[in-house]
C-alpha cells in the first residue's frame, strides 16, 4: 500500500483509495479522544510570517479551537468537528496554507534552528535548507512517518540527530545523518555522509528515502529498516553513493515524479464536491453538530469536559464554536 501510494502520488481520497485509508487519512485530520479533529497546516521549516500567525489565530478564535505549538514547530488546532473541517481549511487555503499531513504516513516536519542568518554560531542557512527539504518531500507517502531536522552548526539546536533525516551544517558543507527517531525506542541518527553541497545533499536524501519506501516493511521506521538491511550502513551507502544495485537513476526518476506531481490534498478536496460529501457528522442531518460534545475553559482555552464536569453542568454542550466561559 505505502509503495503504491508513493509510486503514484494520487489524491488520498480518489476513488477506491479512499476506502483503504485509516480514520485520520479518511478525513485528512487527526481524530482526538472526544471524536473531534485537530488541524495542522504546514509551516515549512517552522518559519511563519506575522500575517500567517494572525490567520491561524483568527481561524482558531472564530471556530473556538484550542491551539498548541507542536514539537515539530507548527501550530495544532484542536476541537474541530467533522463538518467544520472544510470551512476551516477554506480559510487556511485562501491564506496560502496547505495540509501539513499530520494525519499521514508521510513527511511530517523539518525542524530547524535560525542558523547563520541570525545566530552568531551558524555556518549555513539552516532555515533555507529546511524549507527547501520540506517543500521537496511534502506529501511523500512512506512506510511510516518521516521527520527531519536541520541545524546551522554542531551545537545542534534543531535536534537533527533525533530524526529520520538529520542535517547539520559545517564549514565544509552539510553532514547527513540517517535513522534517528524518538518514540518508544529512541535512536540517534548515524553519520551517512560529510561535507555535501546542496545538490549532493538532495540527491543523497532522494535516493535514501526512495530506497527506504520501496524496501521497508509497512510501519517500519528508518532505524529498524537500516538495522535489518543486509550489509548494514555500508551497503546502504553503496546503494546511494556508488549505485551498487544499478537503480540510482530509477530512484532519482521516482523522486522527481513525486515532486512534479505534488498537489495539496486539502485544496484539491475543497475543489471537489464529491470529496466534500464525506465531511458530515450525520448523513441525514448534514448541518447538525454532534450534541454530545462538551467543553470547559482551562487556561483561557476550551478543552473536553470530564465525566464529572458533564454531570455537574459546568460545561458547554454542542461544540467549540460557542464562546468559552471563563
Ligand atoms: S545549532 Fe548552531 S546555528 Fe543553530 S541556533 Fe544552535 S548555535 Fe545557532
């Protein structure tokens, strides 16, 4: 499934594909414990304009959503009802945002530090590289989620070595690390190549990722895949840098096709009345909100009410678009 999704880059809700998706992919949002969804626009490299921040703030305020900065340097908005998702996304897409694919087995974020642009220790433009990487690999479906980090010097403020793909700037170029992750079994990424220029870095990541996508098991992250790979790290370096399997051109072509075919899933959904039909809480009452939702205010924002709060009556019933009682 992940191989097909990566090879053909079709819309996640196209035809038969829609029936193959898990809950989150099915509505392009992350379901939460009370049955509402969270919304995560892409903030490439963690860089956002003041105007972009204002739009996200206004959307969250107008729909009564709880907001939180994520570990991946973006902003998550919680408490959206299914039927609100298209209206929320219309506002975001109109302002230039696109899906952050927080719901997908795909590239999530490229975390970066400010690098040499602002930091006196920086030796390369880590934000510029992070944005370039995020825009290159956005939407890439893979066996598991993919996280990147780019640090502007060896001090490693972006924690790049805790990511599947970690890039650290040196005076000589970019050092590439692969196979890091957090989660249940934290792993440090290992050094894969040193002193790469921009093109060399992109080519190495293109091949590494496409080879991973084609050969890893479903839900296998990069670290266990590398561990299982016959010949280990040296063999993988051979595939990427010395074309030992004779497939480098094919891997390059596949990644180029992915980049060329990228489209924002939410913008495409908003333009397709058929796809929009799935965003209803009740099929026989499409404009009706789920009446079982209940919220209380905490630290100035809404959160789902506990069972005790529901019985005590100190809640708002009917969804988060109601003003929050403090
Ligand atoms: S990693 Fe280096 S360049 Fe980046 S913020 Fe930290 S000290 Fe500055």
